[in-house]
């Protein structure tokens, strides 16, 4: 009984708190990149992380052992955005060579292209995969959002937008969001051709959308913009709960933000390279980490874990320093 009790206490105390966030620091860094990291994704059910970099590499990491398992070079096409499929060694990625905007389904296991998805005519700036089915969506500077099935080369649907689009599925894969021009439009995955079932305003801010993300429980949605705003909304009512402000980002960069696993905190990069954390409940900044970098890092919270990663010209894993936590001092 005592053993079960102490395990449960540990579990409770290891939920993300302000104190834990403030104690977080870089525990491990990979410095062997020769370009900036442009995209990162965690696999939902394995310990894998994939990165894409301006050095034209796609790298697969085992997070549990902090090792790089594989590096694949995409010299011909370059690589910009990368996302895992449901399979832990298969990814979809967008190119960065300026002449071929196809998306590619790649097996990292044997470095084979399984499918090409042709349709976009300009740079793809958003890529989101559905957790339930083989579907994914991509948004491009050609002012279209295309809906795809991984099993087919031709897109299954097309939605026109007025501006740079940001796209995301919710965790359940029932709804997707498309943000542009100061609004977030919510679509039912099954009936998207009927148009959005909700349109939420982010309070008159019309700066270009960068990224849109749902919290794990689907109750919150965040939108980052080029002028350095991070808006957090109630995804059911559309109420604007908070707007956090960081330094604006250049049009060639992306301002990325991420919810902590239970949706209580938001972490974000900034145009000056810094990292910030805010409490969703209070709307207040709870932690910040300054940087000598001058561009916003990519940033992602690891699923169900007390860890986040940042990607700049190096890849850093951030973990709590338990020695700084009063609640842990004096334990065992």
C-alpha cells in the first residue's frame, strides 16, 4: 500500500506546475546541424522525434535514450516541414527548393519514397496530420488548403483562403481549424465542403497567421501571428481568453507555440530568439529564457512528458532541474 501511495504522490507532483516550469533548463543539446531547424514533430505513441533542417537533413531521434537514430539527406528537394504519420518511421515532408512543391511520404526505415502528393503551386507553410484516419491537410502561400488521403496521390478536397493559412486537426481528428486574416475557421472533418461551422475572431488582429494548435483535450486553440501575438481561445465558444505578446518574426521565420500536455500552460518562441511560458488560467508570464539567437526557435512539448524541445541552429531538450524544487528537496 505504501509503495502505491508514494508512486501516486510522485505522479501528482510531476504534473506541470509554475514551479516546475521555472526550474526547466537545457538537459541535452545536439549541435551537429549546419543550418536552422525548420520543423519538428513528436510521434504520438512512441519515443520518437523527427526534425527537418535547412541543411537539407531529416533526423530521427529516440527521445528516451537521447540518441539520433538516423539522418536522411534530401539534397534534391530540400526539406521544410515534417510530420509523422501514425507509423513511427514514416513521415510526410514538404520541399524547400523553390521549384517542386510536392509533398512526400517517406519511409525513414529504408529511405524510400512511398508516395508523392502533387497539387500546391507555392511554398507549403502548414502541414497537419489527422490522428484517426490516413488524412492530412496542407496550407500554402498559393492561398489554398488541400485535403489529402495518404493512400492517394491526388488531393481529396480544396479550400481557398485569403492569405497565408495555418492549419491543424484536433487530437481526436474530428475537427480541423484553418486560420488566416485574423479569424480561425472550424470545419467538421466529415462535412468540410459545407464550409466552416464556426468562425472565431482574434480581436481585430489581422497579422499573418503562423501556427494554429489545439490543446490535447480539444478545449483550447492557440494562434500565433507574424507580429508576435499568441492568442488563446475557447475552441467551443470562440471566446478570446488571452493574448500574449512577444517580438515580431520576419516573414521567412515561423512563430511557434505549444500547449503543455494538460493544457494549463503555453510555451512559445519569440522574434528575438527567447522562450516564454504563460499560465492559461491567469494569462500571466510564468517563466522566460533569454537567448543570444536572433530568430524564433521551433518549440514543441513532448506528449505526456515533463519535457519540451527547441530547435534553432541546434536541438535542445528542456527538462526540470529537480534540485531547484522545494517539493523535491529532502526526498530520498
